[in-house]
C-alpha cells in the first residue's frame, strides 16, 4: 500500500459512532504520522521525534485539506540530559510545523522527497541555535546519525547530524565558527559493496560538500568534507554513528 495514498473519504463504523478514514486502496489509514530524525547545533546533536495528527496522505501540498491547525507533539533528546517534551501545531495551508518545549523552539516545513514526507527547519535555544530534519517512520527507516566535523590534526570544528530515509539524506553541518547551521541534502548509493554517502549545502557565508562510506555492520560512517566561504577554504574529515 502506497505511503502517498490519497484519503478518499470516511464512513460510519457499525454501531461505534466513529469515522473510519480509508485510503485509495480501500484500507483504513493511520490516524497520525510519526517522524524521527535529529537536531544539531555546534554544541550538540540529538534525536528528535514528531507526531502529527494527520495521516501521511494528508500532509504537504498535493493532498491538503482546507487550511487548519492540527496538533503536533514530539520530543528532543540531547546527548546529555533527559528528553524534552514538545508540543505545537502543523498548519495544513502552509505545510509549516511549529513545536516548543522547555527552552527549545522548532520551526520547519513539511515536504515530500522521493515519495516520503519529511520535515526540515531550524531551532533556537538559550545555548545554541541549529537545524533539524525528521522523516516518516516506515519500513525503510529512517536511520539517524550523529557525529563530528574534524579539521587537520583531528581537531573538532563542528557537529554533524543527518537522517537517511531510503536513499534520501537530510542533514546539517554546524561549524563552531559559524552563526548558522548549513542545511544538507544528498543521496545514499547502495550500488557499491559499501554504501556511499554524498551531501552538500550552503548558506550565505559557506558552502559544504561531504562524501563518505557507510559500514552497515558497525553502524558507522566516515569520510571527508570541503568548504568554501567568506572566511576562506577549508577541509577535513567527519565521522558519525547511529544516534544513541
């Protein structure tokens, strides 16, 4: 059954007085959409979970209902400390997502990539500002990786996070010297013995390219990065593992 299934309507359930939503194949669809991914800044990388009270087929422009504000909840789990509960809304007219909790505030946008709904955006907190990305939970994942950006001599110069859904990669490179995170997009090439990753992205002040290899058995990935920008050219290595 397609994840992009269009909800055609609803019928009354026998004797229970509840609406049952059906997808285009005639089967009941999920009442909510669950996403998992990461949030990253120069100081931390952590896991993020989001639930939107709509079926996947009702998300993003192609299948939107009339504009409405729908409940969204979630959590942000930093590397150190307890998970932070999040609450907010998803706007069906703008496909925008807004969540707050404790000292965190997340703002983003939902879009379909390679047949899967995903949300990307930015967040603010008293300590750091950064970026996030989450993908719909399905039979293909997603997988969430957290790690470091290193310069010559293995000196840490930033943090790296990304989420893989199928072959699509969404990430963020957060350099210690930058004010804003660099949003990344890329692909996972599974045609080789060890899958290869490639990601790139840019802000006003910096553009970044990353390439690497995934060791699926060890659940690790590593590679190299290059950057050009207003502060000059730079390069180094990176390494990530599945987020704990």
